């Protein structure tokens, strides 16, 4: 059994087949890309899926790791920007899968992303934002969509390996942490940026404690980040989550935390995606050293 590996970085300068058939809506503005709409029985909604294949995909027979990018209305451009790093061997070649919504504008994603990314309802958030109570706390449904509907479909349509990375930012970071601690085989690697861990009285810390009480391992590679200029509790909570997971001494866990100096909550996105993906794939080399 390999030992656990931990890294703290401070940068001073981020199974069942699909239940419904997808229907095509054309390509997006990236080479080797396509877009389709995927109805979800688990969530009861339609998702817009963007797939960007790596350079050289058509010339090879290789299977490639899959990166699932939540909030693709916001994050897909950041993920697509990794293509040059992939092409020049500064990052593994990847199949990028953006998970977005079939809505008229980014602003229209505000309510449904809270529905899908949060494991509980935060009464204070609901009251402050006049947010419908039925549109929060459905993260388990979104987990089921990814695991049982989206991942099998991607595997059937593309040369995708079983190696999966989940990227989540802000509320998407809440979802990624929830998925990590739910252990339902959503991903092997996690890029979790500026997670809103303060959600619902910091309920994710309770979830982490429950997981620890019932498990003696957490096999995953996890990158946490926060912008150095973020206010409220984002940075302290990121440190606390990192420390709690590190102190569990899970033999299968490799975890790192990066504070991105000079970045705010809204500007740390690009750095989180690029640096996070590079870190979780480079971290595999660190983990493999422990096996020898």
C-alpha cells in the first residue's frame, strides 16, 4: 500500500447506460469540438455538453483521461486554454467535457447551479437571495447524472480511459468536495477552486468527519486553491479542509493546497484550472515514487 503524500504550496505572484439519447446542436468555437444536449432522468433537466478532443486524437488509437468541467458556462474557456500546454507536453493530453445548461444566458444559470452543486439547503442563503428552496440541496442527483448518465455516454462515444478528473469552482467546489467525500466513483482526481465551504454552517466539515469515522482510506489526488485576495472565510476554510484531510493520513490520498497571490474570487479561475490540472497529473509521478 502506497503512503499518503501531501503538498502545501503558497504562490506569491488558482454505471448504468445513459437514460436518454443526446441530441446534437452543433460545434462550439474550438477545434476538435462538438456540442450536444443531454436530458437527465436523475436531475430532471437538460444539460449542454461540450466536448473538446486533444490535438492528435484522430491520428492515434490512444484512450485519453477525461476532465469533467462543471460550470462550463464560466469555466470552459479556461479549460480549453490548456490545449497548448497539452500539445507541448506540459500537460497530459485530455478529453475536456464541459457540463453546462441549456439556457439563454450565463445569468440564467444562477439558480440551477445552486440546485446541482449544493448538498443541503442554506436557510440564510435562501432568505438573503430570495432563492427558491426547491432549487438547492440536489447535489446527489447531479452526482447520479455524472456517474450513471454522462460518464457512460462519454465512454461510448470517445476513446476515453477510466481516468477521470472533476473540476469545480466556488459552488462547483462545494460540489466537488461533496462528490469526493461521497465516494461514488465520480473521479480519481479533483481540482477544487475557491470552494464556498461556508455553505450551510460549513456542513462539508461535518461530511468530512462522517467520512473519516467510517473509512480508513480516501484514494484520490486532490488540488485545493484559493485566491490570495479573497475575503470572508474562503482561505481559512481551504486551509482547514486541507489540514483535516491531511491529518487523516489516508494512504491513498495525495493532496495539495495553493494560495494564488494577487487573485480575487473572480480572477483566480484561469490559474486554478491550468495549475490545478498540471498539479493533479504531475502528482501521479509523486505518488508512483511511493510504490517503489
